[in-house]
């Protein structure tokens, strides 16, 4: 019964998954479909949220999830929506706001365990990225460093949530890591890394949203049920 309920909850993700697949193939084949399919990704990922709206609680969590998707969409399409402004700073700003919304969602509504000790790897990731890419970011060093902090924060706080969300944080971080190297060390990055950015990005966003909807439907958003006092939850692995 529970597995059938999960399947019914996940079917609205089919259009998103299909368009994501088309988009990745379009990127890999340099098809003009890459542009319109990218613009459809976040609206289609918002479809399951809209369809499940009446069944989700609390409303504050649903609002944060919607805000994260909205700013992700603006980040995806910064160049299209704001052609008069520098694209990269806008993209960093919009995605930064999306990550702040995700962090608030994870900490306030979806946490089920203490911060695992292994998440120190995300702090090391930030230091590594700044050390390698920092000299190539020029005037954007501060913005890139700040964005890296909130990105690492999203990945770390996602590890306090259920497994599906935690893996979503891993994929999201992987996507932005590849993208950062493509932006600032483009000569060293092969062509296949372009679709790789979107493969990891669409999987990461999809897992976060699917995990959040399942949790919000099941009523797992009460911090009192977060298992904070259970010693064996603090080191629970992703798998």
C-alpha cells in the first residue's frame, strides 16, 4: 500500500524527467532544443508541488520549496530574462537565494537527524574550490566564495534530512562544482562536462523536491520528531 502511494506521488514528475532527458541529449548533440527545454525544467518540477498543494503541511515549508524553485528558475534563465545585465553575477545571486530557501526548509521543517560528522567534507570542498578556482575568478572572488558557502550549506543541511534529500544535495553540489570548473577553467574541461552539469543538476533538484513532498505528505516535518536525541541517528549514512 505504501509503495503504491509513493508511486502515485511520484507520477507528476514524469514530464520533468522526460524534458530533462531531452535537454541533456540536446546539450550533448548541440541541438537548438537545449534552450527551450532548459526554460521548462523548473516550471515542470514545480508541477508536483502545485498538484500536491492541498495535501502538504505546513504551508511555510511548501512556500520555501516554491521559493527555492522560483529562484532556481531565475538562475537558470538569468541571461534570457535579464539580457541587459551581467549573466554570471545574476545567476549566482538567484541561485544563492534558492539555496538559502532550501537551507531554511531543511533546518526548520525536514530535519530528522543531527548533522553527520562526515559533512565536514563540504567545508573541505569549499576550501579546495577557493584554492583552485579563486585565482581565476577575478572580481567575482567574493561572490563566488559566498555562493560556495551557501551551496555547501545546502549540501550539509540536506544531510540532516531523509536519504533522498541528502542525495539531492550531493548531486546539486556536484553539478555546481562541474559548472564552476567550466566557467573559470573552461580550456581544461571537455565537451561532455556540459551535459554532465545538467544531468547532476536535474537529478539533484528532482531528488530534493521528491523527498520534500514525500516528507511533507507524511507529516515528518515536526522538529520534535527529528530524532535529535537519538544517538544512532547522528551518524546515519546516506544509503
